[in-house]
């Protein structure tokens, strides 16, 4: 695990050293760089496997290939045996060398044999080309930029910004996507000059041109047709995914949320190792519907874990600033704040943590999956009846500030009576819908016009897009929500704390198996995660199996009316909104008024706007101390860097 960076072309003196210094948090154990005229590669290392001989950049024995690699190849032992059988001589015990020789012998076709999380860049000295690759679900990032013929890559945007000529203009299309979903797209960032290699893609930079291709897409594998057989195979496949991710030469812990996913990982890890597991959880005082500590304690007691708890303090300054520093761009998922805190607490004890990310997507854990099934009945109603429901729901069911906002769910469900089922699902996921965004935006251009040709050409939907609404919902989450939100958050915030986060549920073979299981089996009897619960029932306390789902998020709706109100009023004041010029001040003011009066829960929308304005102040305006949850108490504090550490 590490941070990687480099360039092809000409580079200012000291650029690579500055890029690596900006990525020190991703790899505090070691650093290395290699340069020759026209190319340079570097890395910062968090040593986890082969602590002694796995240093990078790693060169092939003949000097042709030089590799930097971020991630873990979980099946590297099997691949190593294949390479040795083919006559390759390996000098280390590292997965880095296995990847290097795989690329040297098979080229980018070898990526399909990898089982793991990875982003890599490999310089082919003979052909004068750079090979790039990213794992199937996008667990590891790779940002790209091209400046005057010089190609740059890095694990984080901050490293690319070390180049003095990288412009800071925002990207209008990425901003629109951010307002819709609270995240930036898989292929671009909020910086117009910075793009991403999308998940499941490989690329070649050669003679000033980047060519990319997709090597994997989520497709169903054969799966049992009966509930009992599917539950048994789910258990075995999940157990294997956990076993592979316990591979480490340093201690491993588990993020324990108190739910089914992380609880099953704890139980399987204890079963596999026979040793107590270190577990870590976070909670919120005064918000029991958001707090999962009770369930986490029950699981910890059940498996005799070495358990650590911490509590989010909403009065603590610097949290938002630290999140913005980790992402380099706005990110509106409120669970980023507790994720950063639990990552810091975990990193004080271990270098690697397993997390339950992906369990909801694979095994029917979201209420919206049941909603998409109900939508089939709803769509059979006459259009006039659906329109009447859309008008009546807001008055019938009041919105709340709790974690189960039924009024908000129903409003989204009925909002567009004429929408196609698959389009409706994507609309449910939006923070600002199309109509709301149209009313919010002033119409003024954001940044310079988009360049005529982009470095990374986005994928076009093809025939593999599912037409069944229930299958489409899972596909959409695997293609967008999981990589661009949950896995991006795990990487950026884990690495900000020098912690590697591994996600057994995101094993691509487990994903393919899950897609082959009929959705009705996963939620049999209209019960969320019915199949997964049956598969791991013996590992979890009965109260956890019966408990209702809680999202791992902050009680922002309440805090915006109390603890965080002053900060909201500062970031979204009328003068501030007018000065930015992107949004209609009267619309933003109406959002605040509706939320504070209790008429609507506008927490997600207000939080997205607050995070965006805080990012703009820090990055576009260069305001010291911007992004703090509370204004600094004095000029000295304002000039100080964001506070690190728990």
C-alpha cells in the first residue's frame, strides 16, 4: 500500500520529490523514486507485505520495466507459482514483483488475472510508453493530467497540483454531477485539468496519446437457485474473501459498525485465525437512531474482540478541513467525518483494517431496493393516480430529521410520476434533482469552457446495462455509488490516517456470484439481507440479526439547527452566495428556512453546498483556515494548519 506519482515528458526541477512529499501520509514507512530523461516514477510506502525486499520503484532484471504500484494483490502467491512454472526467477516475496513480471510477460492482458485492489504505472523503457491500470471496482485511485505534452499521474490530486502550471479552474460538468450525487464522476474531478482513470480500465500513454480500455464489467456468474444452497455458498465465498484479505505481515483490525456486514467479517476472521480480533467503532451522543455502538458491543462480546470505541464531538474544530484535505475536492457524504475519526483511532493500533463496504449493494441491504420492487406495482397505477399521489404525499407524511426519514423517502418515490423505473432509481439517489438544480443554478458558467478533447473518454452505456429495475439498481450502485463514494471515501480517509482499508464484500468473484443470485432470494419475505443473515446467523447475536438498518452517517439534520448552525450561516450567507455567483441566493436562503422551520429535511442539500463553499474558499480563494466546522477564534488559529490526530 502506498502513494504513487510520476510523469512522462519534461518536468520542472524537483517536481517528483514535491509530489512524493505531498503523499507522505499514504506511505510513511519508505519512499523511492526513479528518473531518466523524459520519465520519472516514485512512491511512498506503507509496508504491509514483504517488509524488507518489497521496495519501489521496482525494476525488471533486464532494466526494461519500472513499476510503481498502490494496493494489494491477494492471489499473488498463486500467480507467483505460475510465473515460476513458466521459468521466471523472482528475487523478492512481494506482490509488487509478481505484478511487475505479470506485466512484463503478458502485458496489460495480465491484469485480468489479478484479484485485489490496485492502481499502477509501469514504464516500458524500450517502447517509451507508460502502462496504467486500476482495479475492477475502483478501490485504489489514479488521477491524470496532461500539461503541454507532459503526462502526470498520482494517487491524489494534491500531488498533481505540485506542478506549477496546473490550473485550478473548476469543471462545470463535474460540478453538476457533484450537486446531483455529492461526489465527482468516475472519469473526472472538480479540477478541469485533472481526470481519473476509471475503475476496471487499463491505459497506455504513448507518443502523446492516452488509449484506455475496459477489461471487466459486473456480470452474473452461475449461482444456486434455492435459498438454502445460495446461503451456504454465500458463506463459503465470503469466508474465502475474508481469508484472502487477512494476508499481511502486520496486524489487521476490523471496522465494526454494529451491523450484519462488519459483524460477519469479525466472526469469520475469528473463525479463520482462531485469535481475538481488534475492532473499532464510532458513535454519537444524543442521537440513538444514528448510534450503532450497542450492536457493536454485542458483536465484540460474542467474539471476544479487543474493542475500541470513540464518540464524534460536533464541537470539535477542523473536521471538515481535514476531510477536504484528504479528498482535494468536495465530497458530500456526511459519513466521511466519522470514517476519518475511526480510521485515525484504528491506525493507532494496526496498519490494516477490514470493513463491510459493499455488503448492502451485493445482498440487498438498502430500503431503496425494496422500493424499486414496490415501484413495479406503483407503475401499473393510472398516470392520473400517480400524479395525485405526488401532490398528496408531502401533506400526508411529514419529513423528520432522523435516520429513517419516511416522509423524505416517499417524496422521492412519488416525485416524478412519468419517470421510467431505471431513471427513477438514479433520481432517488440525487441530492438535487433536475428541476431543483435548474432552479438553484444561476446559469453563469463555472470555470472556463470544457476543453474540446478530453484525456479520458467516458464509457458509453452498452447492451450490458440491465433492463430489469431490481437488477439495474444493484448494477447502478456497483458502477457509480460504490466506487465513486464508498470506496473513494475508504481510500482517501484511510490513507489520510496511514491505514489500509480492505473490503471483502468487494471481491470481484463474490460480486459476480451475488449478481447471479435472484434479487428475491436476497430479500426473501421483503426482509433486507435475508440471504446474508441466513448465511452468517451463527456468527451474530440475535439482537443484531433482528435490528433495523442504520446508515453510517452524521445526524447533520439536527446539528445544522443547533451546533453547526453558525457555520452554516457563515458558509451559506447571502453575501457569500452572491460572491460565488453560481447559485441563486434566494433559493439557498429558502433551503435554510425550510430546514430550520422543520417543514423539510434539507440536510443533504445544505451540507453539499456547505462542503462546496468550504472547498472553494480553501482551493479557489486560498483563505487560510477555511473549511473548519467553526470559524477560528483568532487570527493565530486561522493561520495554523488543520489539526491532525484524534
